[in-house]
C-alpha cells in the first residue's frame, strides 16, 4: 500500500502550495486533511500484528463488544479462575472507559476484524483535528498561525506512532487527546462568537473525553472557570456561571449513564477500577515510574523524535516552553490566554506529582504546543519579510521550500521506516517475531476449525492477540495435572502449542491436539 504514502505526500504538497501561493485556506485544509489521513493510514497498515502493550487488549475487548456492546470482556469463556483485580486476565473488563473501543467496533463492522480496522478511528481522528487546530490558531492570532500549527501537528512523529499502537495506551490516549482538544476548540469558538450553541459542544466533547479516560475529561472546566473568576466583569455576571452550568449539564448527560449502569450492574468491579484509577497519583503502577523532570523530558517525544534519548536533550523542551511563552504574549483574548495558561500549569503540575509516569499523559494539551510552533514560524516568516523586502512570489517560494524541508524532518519518516519496515528484516526484532507469530495464530484457528477449543502454551502475553485473530480461548500457561484432568472431565476441547517442553501427562494423552509451535 505504498500508494497511500505517495498520495499523502502529494496532498501535503498541494496543501502547502495552495496556502503559500494562493491563500485559499479551505482548499489548503482539505488537502491537509487528506494528506494526514492517507499518511496515517499508510503508517497504521505497516504492521500486520497487534502491539503487546496495550493495543492487543483494547482490540480484543472491542472485538467482544461487537456481540456484547454493553459488556466489555477480555475472556469470553475463561477456564481458569478470574480475578477482577487483574485487568490483564479478567473476564469483565472495565479497566478503561468504553467510547474509544465502541469506535473500534464500528470500524471493524465496516472493515472487518483486523488490526488496520482497530487503528482506523485513530487515523481518522488525527486527520479531523487539523480543522479545530487551524480554527484555534486563527482565533487566538491569525489564519497563518492556524495553518502552520495544523500542518506540523498533522506530521507529528509521536502521534503517527501512537496511532499504530507502537506506544503504550495507544488508541485510548489518542481518543482522549481528540475529545479534550475539541472541548477547548469549542470553548474558543464560544469566546470568539458568543454563540451559545458552542456550549453544547463543549459539554458533549468533555463528556466523550470522560467516556474515554474518566475525570480528566473535565479539564476544560478548570481553565474556563479560572478565566471567569479572574475577569472582573464575568465574575459578577450570573450568565458566566450559567454558561458553565449548561455545558456541564451536557457533559453529565453524555458521561453519567455509563457510570450508573456499571455501578448498578458490576458494583465490585466498578468501584475497584475507580479506586485503581485514583491510585495512579499515589503509586507507580505497572512499573511506570520516573523523576520530577519526566514530563519535561517527555516533550522530546511529544514534539520530536526523542525515543531512548529523551532524557539526554533539554533543547526541544526548552524551545517548546519558549514558544509557548511567546504564544501567550501574542494572544489578545484575555479569557482564552488565562484558560490556556492555567490549563498547562495544572496538567504539568498534576502529572509531575503523580507517581505513575507515562509519555502520553501531557499529550492532551499538545495542541497548545503546536499552536506555539505555528506562532513562532509565522512570526519568523513575517519578521523576515519586513526586514528583507522581497517580491511576494519569491518570498512564498523560499518559505515553501523551507516548509517542505521542515516537514520532512519533523515527520520522522526515517524512524517510522526503521521501526516498521527495516525491523521486519531482523529475525531477532520484536516486529519480526510478532509478525511471524501472528501468522501462526491465524493458522491455528484454521487448523482447529472450531471456536470451542482452548489453546494453551502461547508465548508470554501473545494469548490476547491469539484470541483476537483466532476465535478461540487462549492462555500463555499450561494447566497442572489436576486442572488438566478437571478440564477433561468438563469436556473442554484442548490444544497445546508444542514447543518441545510439554509435560508427560499431556504428551501421553491422545485426546488433545498438539500443534508444533514456531517458538
């Protein structure tokens, strides 16, 4: 599907040229949307397997939601005891709010049960965001800032990798970022136009954010409320509080029914998950720890190509912070400026002091960083044009070439190629091993010709992906002899991946199927 890549690049070229030379913003944004979409789908389709953390869990639960839309499940028919305090082996799966998985359900109903269909909602949301980010840039400064911000956002290396499942929490973080960003966009549109229809959209987007990743979805209300309290006229006006209340009402309408439903139907599991979510602040869960500069250094990932060098370079974080400070100086609307300043302080303060550290936590406000990048580029180009009196066509040509070069470097295609194409040539790489094992998972399903089997002895954690591809129950362990006898007495059909290390009680039993495993 290399044609997707080249088509995307052509659309990017058209977008930049149309904007730089003809100033036709609608056409430029349409081409930018298409360029981002084609490129994102191309990257999402490079890996023919699901990633270990956490994509395969999200994908499997979404697959089961196709038949049971109100009952998120990891294991449909577990044969081992389940523990609702273990999200990685449980049957009922309330570990994440369901909206982003419902989006996967819709995609898989249209495009089939496969890894690309799992990723397409993230790719589509990615492309859609070029319009809200453009609008935010235009509202706070001008349309050129908006276009440059949306252009560089659409090429973000980190976001393209996140949409493939390459980084942990993948589509969950992507959907969360999408709805948070849209809630701030709706707020800015309201501040700009004073049209109260935007209050409904603020509430809807915030409610959707809650249905992806719980209460941080209320983030817009923190910055909005502070902007009201710090404005003398708004602070005294009842309408200001009524407007916040109207939006909150729609947030509640969208987010609360699912919470009530799970509280009533699954009380123990629900309250445990809410407690687990709160414990992210007090405990470093699942080994995700870090020092007080973790989120500062993570800017190398969010806005650059940091990867393993994220803690070594202070340059990108420092530059982004300077750009953001400059952006705030240029924003004329005081309510929007206060809202954004308080939001960025709150998010970084909260996640700096939270014991659990993850790269994607501060991603939810990356739109501010991209607005800052767009502002800096626009100001630089305007400054040069004022100092050097060039013909507009010549200046547009020079800036277009500079943008092409910056876009290529910013997009990190060389890294994407290394991670998803070149790695498949290395038999020792994760990508190569997982790709080969995924082919085997599908073959096992074809060999068994029945959904009633339980297949044991998968490579560690690959049982989750095996259930996604193979339509059977799978475990990465082997039942001990007593459990084996019990399963036989229950007429459970069993198959084993034979890696040459199966115990004798299984080898001697001719009633079970043994399949030669490639691992």
